[in-house]
C-alpha cells in the first residue's frame, strides 16, 4: 500500500506556503531572542 502525497486538495498549496513563511518567521524571532546583538 502506498500513500499519494500529491492529494492535498484545493487548500494544500496555500497551507504549504503559509507554513513555510510562518516557520521562517518563528525561527527568525527565536534567533533574535537567543542573541539580540547579532545583525
């Protein structure tokens, strides 16, 4: 049995792009909190 990961539906692409931007934002904020003097 295999799983078709391409079956995301209509909102799949939107959710994927939102996840990527949210992840980048969270990582940037975490880095700033860890080291606020870094450029």
